[in-house]
C-alpha cells in the first residue's frame, strides 16, 4: 500500500477546476491538500483497492 498512499488515491480527495487553476481538497477533513501529500486518515478509493488486491494475489 505504501506505493499508492497519497491524497490523490483517497476516496475523500476532490479536485475542482477554477479560473486560477485546480483546487485540491479533502472532503472529509475540509481543508486544501495536494495530490502527493500523505496523511494517516488515508482511505483508498475503489480502483486503488482493486489494484492492491490484484497485486497481492499476483505474489
């Protein structure tokens, strides 16, 4: 999981296109973040969970 652990792969990560560029934030915590940040509250989204399970089965 450490290869996937970052805000961009979390189910709570949201990205909004704005006039001045992109805004990235955590919908659960309610603050801005960046795609590569890491926090202990990380909950992988569905696609990442599938990929992690597939990699575990391939080992």
